């Protein structure tokens, strides 16, 4: 169970969350790479704080793409930016195209937050802090399992995983962890999906030195 975040930051009066991609490469020592690009998923009906008359309106309160794509009001994004994991060059170029629709890039949201007076760098530092602390909590257990399965792996490099962290920003521009997906979807229903997810997977292989 988790407390409902009833004062989320809104864009176009809609609730949204951020999918942040993380490459966990090595457990002891733990190595974490955070992709510089992600996807914002939007609800498809104007947000109203929860009350008895609207609690069953999933298109208002939930940001899940699998739910909102079934709403007649859903608009697919046709573009976006893609940039790779931190300190890594990406093959994808930046686009100046303004984004709209119910899926947008992380960069598009950060631009909106900056226009509203927020500090995007501070927000991203808060998100990174959440990611690191969340993985530290699970590190002892994961390390035990890793050593049990791979006792002769002294290089700490035989296993890796791409995780999907779902983050929500509140009205005071504070990031909150919603959940962690151990098997994030890599289905591409739009050019934005393709650009971002291609970058996530491609740069992960580069970091893993897979040839």
C-alpha cells in the first residue's frame, strides 16, 4: 500500500509520471547508470482531487499507458528527444520540435518545469537520490543471491538488469517514488517510444561491452 499523492504537479491540467530507465551493472560493488532520457506518461482527463464522485475515474487518477491509451481522448506523441546514459555519447540527435500528446519525453517535462520556476538539475538530483537509496536497500539481498548463483565471478560482471523507476513530481517540485519495474516494457507504439527505448537498450549494450 502507498499514500495517494493528491497534490501532483500538473501539465495542461493533467496528472503524469516519469519513467526513468536505470542499468544495474554489478552488485558488489554496485554500479548504477541512469539514462538521461525517459518518458512521461499522462492521464487523459483533467485532474480533480479525489472525492467520492470521481474515485472510479481511472483516466483521471492513473497515469498508466495501458489504461489511458483506451480513452478516446488519448493522443499519441509523434516525436521526441533521445540521449544516452550519463557520460555516454548517443547516436540519437536532439530535436527542437515542441512535444504534445499524452506521452512526452523527460526533456520536454524538464523544460516545462524550468519555465515554471523550478530547477531541473535539482529535480534530477532528487530523482537520482531516490534511485540510489532504493537500490542500496536491496543490495545485501541481491549480493547474497548473486554470490550464491555465481560464486566464481570475481569480476562482478556476469549479470545486469535494466529497471524502470516510476517517479511523480508534486506541486512543490519534489520527486516521489511510485514503483520500480524489474521488467519495463520495451514495446514501441510511437516514434518517441522507439527513439528513447532504442537509446536505452543500445547504450546498455555499449556499457556492457557487448560486441
